[in-house]
C-alpha cells in the first residue's frame, strides 16, 4: 500500500481521536466550568459517603451542577462539600439539600423542595453562623404534617406558614452561601437498624404466644371444670329462646293485624297532641296548686284570729246553747199548750166552726175584691182622661186650653 495513504489514514484517526477527546473533555471534564458561568455554594454535612469530585448535583431530577471539592470542616466536625451550580439554575433557600445513593451505590447531591417531602412547611431558620467569613444557614426545621377531614376537604395542621418574601428579597441561594444538608440513610443501614427492632418484635410475639397459650389452657380448664354448669346454661338458653320465639310470634300476630297496625299508627300520630295536652294539664295543675296554696294561706289568715279569740268564741257558744235550750223549752211549752187546746191558735186548729168562719170571710173578701176591680179600672180611666183634658173640669180649663199631660 502506498505510504502516503497509510499516513493519511493515520492522520484521520489521530484527528478523530483528538476531536473525541476534546468533546468528552468539554462534556465531562474541567472545560464546562470554563465555558459556562457558575456560582459556588458550600454545603455542610455530618458525613459525605460516596461524594467525590465531579459528583452530580440534581434538583428535581435535573442536573444543575457538580461537586468541585470535598474537604473536612475547619473545626473537624463534619464535611464541607463545594458545589459549582450553573448560573441559570436558581435554588430556593427553602429547598432541602441531601446526599442519596442509587441502587448501584453511586452518590449524588440533590436539592428537594418541601412539597416533595410529605408537604411539610419549613419554618424560618433559627439563626446563622459563620464559617471562615461565610454564612452558614442551619437546616430548616420541619413540622410533621397531620391531615384531618373537615367539611369534606383535607387540611394540613401543625405547620407554621413561612412568611411570604417581600419584593426583591433574597429568596435564592447565591454565590458564596453555606448551607447545612442531610444524608439519606442507605437501605442496608435501615435494614440493620430495623434488625434489633425486628428481634424485639419477634421476642414480643413469642411472649404473647406463650401468654396466649396459658390463657387458652386456663380457659380449657375452666370449661372442663364447669361443663355441667355450661350444659345447664345452654339448656336454659334453649328454653328461654323457645319462650322468646313464642313471645315474638304472639307479638307478630298482634302487630301483623292490619287494624292493629292502623290503630298503633293512629296512636303514635296522636302522641304529640297527648304530650301537649299532658303539658297543659301539668301546667294547669301547677296553677291549681298555686291557688290551693293561696287558699290555704287565706284559711290560715282566717283561722289565726279564731285561734286568738278562741276563749271568747267558746263563751259565746255556751251562751248561745243556753239560749237555744230556753227556746226549745218555750217551744215545748207552746206545743203542749196547743195539745191542751189553750189559746187562739189552739182553738183555730181544734175548732172546725171557727176555721169555716175564717174560710167564709176570706171568700167574701175575694168576692169584694173581684167586684171592686171594674170600679178601680173606671177610676183609672177617669183619672187618665182628666190628666189629658183638664179643661173638662171648669171654665178656667176651657179658657187656658192647656194640653193634657199625663
């Protein structure tokens, strides 16, 4: 083969290799930092497992920068991770920075918004410290969200709201800021931590099983020793059940009647009226009792003077009884005189001739009154005419011509 062709091919391969090397360097090496603008933030962790130079920095799954340096903190208490963030990527100060590992063990630094961590609301930082002249912002404190249902909607309680930043406030991280991050424990560590709890749980289950076995044995012993009583209780229960069934059948027979149901419905419908009438009756009874109390008070007011004048009243009663005795004695003497025929009244009662004379006299008086009635009527008419026309009595009356006034 021609030597020039070989040299040309080797030159093409070398040129392609140089182009690929430069391209890879631009993508993964130090050159991106020279090409793109970045700003530096430092993150303080208790430890940084697996974090090295060029470890990716993500926010919400998007690559926003890389780690440029990992070193101990000045006080040898923790690790300072320096990250170069793309200038066009803004990180809110409320985001949480943490180190996590994939299933393959690759570490990465990520910023996560509070809404992705169970929707907690961060409170304001408790304070700030300095680290070689830089500001260290302590980790944000989160309140565990507690949800409850109220009026058909879910609300989060126990989360103090973060004050809304004012216009122009510093709400994003800037070059030179130092923040505090956290480390997500690995699954193996979590399982290791849970191993002891799981062992305790197994021991608790075993103890519970032993206690349950003891309880079952006691129950078996109790059932065996009281088998006769249990059988009697079962027999009585069967009898009670049969009686209950008969009672229910009788109730069903009563309630099942259409007329009975209608009467029950009518009675239930009348219950409000009955309750209202009962209330009115109770009210009237209360009023009646009030009147009774008033009457008793009046009677007490009446009897109290009687009690005060008791001796005088008794004396008057004695005097009245003496007078009543004399009156009875006189009535007795009068009746005895009537029986003996003494006096006018006795003669009137016992003499028939005198009674007949009195009767004839009464009849004559009645006849006289009957005959005098027309005369009285004529006299009334005459007086009425005179009262109406007094001129009929003489010349004076004829001259004056006065109208008669009755």
